[in-house]
C-alpha cells in the first residue's frame, strides 16, 4: 500500500469551501442573534472626559451600550505569552473599557449591541465622546531618543541583547566592512476574513465561535479575563478565513462578545470592520535595522552587528525577533545583536507571517549581496563560503540542514549559473532586467504543553481522528487524515479528521510553522496507540488467525492486520471488532515535546531567487518569476505544502514592493486603514512561482520529522527581489517596501 | 449607515422632480460611490431615488461622428462598445484600467463623473476636511499626501480627482448634458469639474436634482490614434499615481494635432493645455515631449510626500507620446 | 409588494412611492428561487444574503468594494454584493455560489479549484469562483495576462493566484460542453 503521507491529496475541506457551505465564525445561525459594533478612540493619547450614550441608546433596535462607565471589571489580565505555549495568550496585557485612559488611536472605548447589523453600526456612530488629548509618540523619529534595551522581548522568550565572540576582534580581522541601515513600514495582516466571534450563553456556560489559529488560546484567555472556569468555556472554530499571525493571539473581541452576550441575554455576533482590523489585532511594527558586516577578502564573515529599533506599546515589551535567523545562518564567529524599544501610543505589535525572520533576513541578505558586489564574488558563492552545519550561537549541529541542496536545486531551476553580475547589464525595451537571490531560514518552534489527539476506529472500518486545532488554510485537516491513514493502514477515504473545537483533545495554537509538526505528532501517537491496541487484541484472541503471533510481526494493510511476510494470515479490523462486540475502539495520543532538541539546533532552510523588470523611466517594478527551494523536513502533502510556500513567497513580494503602513506623527493614527490604501498583491502582481521541495530526514524535531512550511516561503523572498532590483538598476534601496519614488 | 428610504424611479422627469423636491434625496445609480460613502457616514441622504431603470443606457455613434454615452451606461458596457474601441481607444483603455471588473459592471458613466475623492481624510468623519465639512480644515496638507494632487490644489484641499475615464474624456473635449429643475444644460469639462479653491465642497456646478443624462464626445479623428497610460504601485485595482490620456497626429515629423490630459495629479481631470500648446507644430521628438510636460507641470505645488509625482508625470507624458509615435526609448 | 409602479401613476401623483426607512418586504430571486425578506432599504445585498437568507457563501471581506469576496452575479454579471442595496435587486436574478452546483454536482470551476489547490483558507474562494465563472463567459480568459488583469478584483490573501489561474485555464481548455456557470439562474 502506498503511504498516504507524501501524496498530493486534494484538500478534504475543498468541497465545503468551493460550495460556500463552510461556515465561518460570523456565519453561525442562532435564534435571537444580536449584533455588536465596536467604537474606537479618535485620539492616540489622553482621557475620555465624557461619553454620551443617550442618542445611541435611544436609537431603533439598540439593546445595550457598553463603555468604561458600565462594563464590569475583568477578573484578571493574563500575561502575554505566545499562543504556542498553549496557555492564555492575550495579544496585549491591556483590556479596554476598564477606565477612561486612551493609550492608542482606535482603542476600543465602547460596544454597541442592537438587533440588526445595520442598527448596531449606525448606533455606534451616535456616541458623543469628548477627550482631553495629550501628545502622542508613535513614530521612529519621535521615539528614537526614548529607546531602551529590554531585558527580554517576545513574551519574555528572547533576550534583548545577544553576542558571541569578540566583535572588535572580528572587525580587526576583516578586509572589508559594510554598514547599512534598513527601514521598514509597518504591516497589517489583512486576512480576507475579518476577525469575528459569535458568543452564546446557556446558563453559566459560554460557547464562542471564533476565527482563530488556536481555539485553546481563545478558551484560556476568555476564561481568565471573565473569571470563568475553563470547563465552562467552549470555543469552536471550524474554519478561519486566513490569519497570518493576526488571529494567533487572542485580542479583545472574543471577550467583548461574551460580555455583550451576557449583558443582553442573547447570542451576539461581533465582527471587526476592515478599518478596525488596523487597530484591533496587532501588526508588524515599523522598524529600523542597522547592520555591520565585516569579512576577509575571500569572503569569510568575521563580524556581524545587527541592531533594531522599534516601537512597542505601553503595556508590553514586544519586538518581532528580527535578529534570530540572521545571527545563525552563517558561521560568523563574532556577533552582537541588540533590540531597542521605545514606548509608543500603539497596540502591542504581534506575530505576522515570518515574524522577524522576514525583516531581519531582508537586512542580512541585502547586506550580503552588497558585500558580494564589493568582493567581486558571486552572491551564491559568498553564501556557500559562510554557511554552517552548526548553530553558531550554541555550537549544536542542526537536526537537519539541506541548505546547500536548496541553493543547488534553486539555482538550477532558476538558471542562476552564468549570470552577468554587472548591474544594468540586461535590458528589454523600457525594462531593465535583474536577478537576485537570498538565503532563507526559519526556526522550528516547539510547543510547551503536551499535544493530544484521539483516534477512534469504528467496526465498519472507518476512523475518526480528533484534535482541537482549527484549519485556517494550512491544510491541516487534509494532512492529518493522511497521517492517520498511514498509521492505521487505511486508505484516506476511510479516515476523517474532526477539528476546531475545544471539546476535542487539546492542541496549542498552530503558530510559528509548528502546526504540522506538533499536530502530526499527536495524531501519529494516537493512531499508533490505537493500532497497538488493535493488534494486542488480535494476538490475544483465540479466534483470531493472528492468535499467539508476535505483535511486532503484525503489519497493517488496507484495513487488515496481517503477518509480515505472510499476508494471507490475518483479518480485518472489522472482523475482529464484530467478533469482540466492539462498536468502536479508541486511543488518546499525547505527544510531549519535552526538552526535545537533544543537543541539536532546530531550523528550516531554503533559498530564494527572483527576476524583476524595472521600468527605466517610470520606476515600476514587476516581479517576473520567483523560484524557492526549501528543506522543510518531511513533506506530508506536496500539494498543500507548495501552496503555503508559494503564498509565503508572494507575501515576500508584497512586503518588498507594496505593503506599507505608517503612523502619522501629528495624529498618532495609521495612514492606511482600508484595502484601498494598504496595498496587498492582487492576481496581476503575482508571477508564476516555482517551489522546489528538498526533503531532508529529521529524527529530532518530532516523530514524523516535519519542520513546517507556513513562513519560510516569505523569508528571503523580499531580499531576493531587492537584490534583483539592484542588479537591474544599480540602486540599493534599503527599505521595505521599495516603491516607485525610490527608483525614479 | 443612517436609516434611508428608497424609491425606484421609472421616468427621468419623475426622478428629477422627486430629488428636486427633497433636499435630502440623492440619486442612486451604480452605488459604488454612494453606498460606500453612506456606510462611511460621509453622505447622509434621507432617501435614495434609484434611477437604474431610466432609459439612459445607450452608447450611440451620431451621424456627425460624435459619441453619445448614456449616463446609465455601465463602464464595462462602454469599454466593450465597438465604436469606442475603434474610434476612441483611450476611452476603452481608461475604463478597463479603472477599478475592477465587478465595479465596472456596476458603476455608471454619470456616476463616474460624480464620484467623490478617495482622500482618506474625506472618508474619515473624525478628520478635518473642508470638502466634507466646510471650514473644518484640510488634514491632508500636513498629513499623508503621497496620493494627493499637485495641480489645481488650494490651501483648502489637495484631493486628487480619482477618475480614469474622465481624464480620457477631458482630452477629447467631451461635454456633460444634464436635466434638472432648470431644464436641460450642457457643460464643458472645464465648467463641470470645479477647482477646489476656497469652496472644495463644491465639486460641480449642478443644482440639487440636476441629473446627468448624456456624455457627449465630439468626433475627434485623431482619437483613433490614442492611448491611456496608468502608473500605479500595484499592477491592477488601484487608483493612478499618474495617468496620461493622449492622442496624437503627426505630419512630416511635426505634431499636427495633440490631445493630452493627466490623471492622478490634479484636483480635477487635468487637461494639459499648456503642453498641447507647446507641442503643436513642434518636432515629435522625446526632448519636446519632455519639455512640454515640464511646461505643464511648472504649475505643480507638491507636498514633500508627493513631490515625486511631478517628475513621474513628466516621464509618463513622454512615455505616452513615445508610444504613439513609436519612438524607440 | 411589487417594486414597479407604472410611470403614469407616479407622474399623476407627482410623487414616487417611497419605501422605508423601516423594514419593508423585499422580494428577491436568488438561485432560481423567489425569496421574500423584511429588511430596511439600507441593507446591502450581501447582508440580505448572509443575515436574512442564510446564504453565507458570499463573504464580507471589506464592505467597501476593495476585496471582491462578496462577488455574486446579478442578471448574469459579476458585481459586488457589499455595494449593492438588496432592494435595488428586485426584479433581477441573483446567483450566488450556492446556486452554482446543481443537484450536488459541482460546477467545473468548483472542481478545478479543488484539483488545482486554488485556495487555502477558503474565505475569498466563493467570490473568486463567481468571478472566474463570469470571466470565462465574458471571454476574458484568453491568456494568463488577461486572466491576471480580469481576476484582480478578487484579493486572495493566501496568495493562491498562480493556482487560481491554473484552475481557470483548466476549465477554459476543457470540453466546451462543460462550460461553467450553467447553474440555476446564471
């Protein structure tokens, strides 16, 4: 029987998605549904001096208006921990409607509930709010002199300063030194589904349908905020319409929906508007990175200094970890990295696809390209001279690597060999053509809690596998069906994966590209336990043809248990279960990553190549083609894996050329708050993308050796494009995004 | 969105009478501006008078070679009309480079002329905007102005006129015919699209209840040799940073006739008359194209964020004209 | 009630009949079925479908005409449900994603989207499919450049664009008898 894992199986949730029958969390029909609308603060800093709700309350259909004056205090504010930790995971350690202070523009200051969507939205516009405004700090220029080096960032998981070797020594040993500063616009996730929660109380029990990367995070966070026993909060999220980190943490709206529903005694639907998505779910922070590379004349890095400056909120010390991969991918002996943060009138920034790696590797890989040019060396050759089989921070070997193979196969598919390195060397009419490449890396993150799944075989020979995780487009439901099928020797058609509900076995939020690895570990563990139980029953059963056989000699094929080397001896699961009066048999699998790494460093690697055309007069950049080669361990489903990697690469294109938001210094508000102003790639921007999968065996990360594909596609993609723009035009544009005015 | 009532009109006269009689009634055509701005609480009519059933949808070639475009013809319908594609390619191109296929199926030509600016401060009722609330100030001048206008601005408003097709029509001396409480009228583009000056809230000379019925495009033989070039960050589904509508006729290497209008840079669809004047009779060479563009853009008053549009506009004019002369770049 | 009042009556009275702002009965033809709903005139076609008719296939992505997730067909043409008021659709035929499959058989475009993995999260997908069906009927799928341009009104944040193009090509190049969008009312 051909293993299902590794096959390009079509998505199992394809049919509901293409027919429109998939129900997202704002699409749950409940009797008596009421609609909530959020109201955001118009100022970036100050106090609410008065909030007149009279007109709103008197408006047709209005059921309640919640403000800081009448909203019950929250029970407790849980700390900010990345949702992969498996515990409560608020996006920021601030909860609104608790007092009159405004910390950032758009901060929720009221919730209006009415009997229809239109009435709620209209009434929300009828609040009369007066403020005492205070000066705000929101931009890099305003905050630069206020910055500090934090003890730790990222929920306390990463140090604010890192080093190895002796930077001074590394600089002294070098023949070439390069200093460059990169600036980055802020980015907003903008999934097409606005975050939404439908809340319903039955007695003291709360059910939430929530658009999230982790139903457990929502459950734990809302239970903590509302002071409810976790056992009384159920969170369902069968479908989530894209997230990219924006629904990785639990923001305010699920708890606000629950409070609103409790207040009006009806189920309440709360969906953010597109505009509110810019001020309600975090963002990738605006930032500046300064990098210093020092190298010998033959291209060996001797020193790397990488500093980052960025704003964080008044509540949390958050920066996306931009320095990580850039500090590890090359074997540079002397290193210093430092985060500098300043307090700003902003939400706490948050995870956004390739959080940190994309921005950090943009600086690193653009600088490497520039260094290659200075040294007169092929950019790929410079990388090859510096890559390292061990993590330079710890000296531990990578659990699996594959980077050289990614370079080789990527370069081959792209046609890198024989490239004329001279900028402006290729022209087609108005178009200047350039090519560029970059390395990619993404850490393999591990959950902190046991990951669980349940496998239940029915006597008809079909299996149901269950785990709490939602599928927000990763294809997890599809690949877990494949994993279960292989473990139980069943065709995929006889396996079903049920997910997206806290009533099912616990899984942490699927973030940081960790989902496929940890959930496959849980499903594999459960299905293997079930298989072992089945075989144990067969060999112990006097009426079974396998009676007395060594359990280790029994293998599973197509729903049958047979003796290895003697497939004629055996029986089907169904035969045995009928005989034993078993309607079903189930097993719970629990995978504990524990300390896991066993002296290994965990990272996924890849290589990116891009070709751009730049209009010589008009400065327009068009990406003509992209090639990415990635080594994500085992590939569970090449079809869905390619799709995710492709999506990541096009995100890299967007980050490099389109996506930008900025705080306005004067008002402390975002310049863009719609999809008309915040530009994401449309179909016409997206070239065909060639994704090469380099499978590497990894026996360390998790039982199936899966390292994940959600983010690495974006890492380095922007740098490859920027390097191609330089090759085309001779201009180094050290910013994201690169826009027309940079190239005129 | 505030509560609204609704009326579907079946006759033009009734529709006009209904809106004229009620200062808080608006016409509703394709809805792509009206419904959007209702939801933003920028517009606040009491009632919408739906004019989609009125017989104003024709696209006709007249015996004198002029074109009559019914105000309720949809953008997609006009772009597809063979007469438009053959005789006025710049109109078809401008239409198909605007918005998206869905929006072009909805938006009417009259509505396109009446569409409101895309300035974020105009759309945001919490921001100062002289166009929305006269006298409240202009947040854009000191704010985010990358997409804003550099020509025809005032100290009170720098919002860019967003239309593509209006730029093509401006180049062709199109006229806008209306019916209203004061009877039938006809406006040149110059008359129809008002500069903001110190009354940016007044965008058109129309009276309340006055309805666009027809857009007339005179027979412009050189329009057969025309193009609309649009420059933007995204390859599609975005308003112009700069656009150029151009038609050109040469004789012996000299410019015999030229039509030039700019989008993305003006507070109204910007007929580049100075550039046209410079070019008439001049040798059709890139240096002259560039000089003509400079002459036109000399009046530009950019902000620090949109200063690049001045140079970009010059280059886009050159490119558009080069495309029409087939000059090598 | 009928939405149409004869021009004569209106002219005689001098005042057009006015409906709303309170909820009024609006009769829609959706996927070949006549459906009456009590809604305020300000209710969009998108909200009427999703909140009043239980047809949640058309998605709300931006409610501003900037994403295309709400694409449906009205009288056979693709339009945005978010910028269309439901009451203006009386007397017109509305086709949503739910009306595309017939008797449980998927439309070829739906099949092709699955086969070519032309979506990930699935949220923009109904709009993409409705747009793709219209695209083929409009004759705007000649080559990839044309498909790119004419599908750019549907944002896919998962960026499945190359696969969306592959799905459209596949349907375009398949048996013409299997033309897409032959579902009810389309």
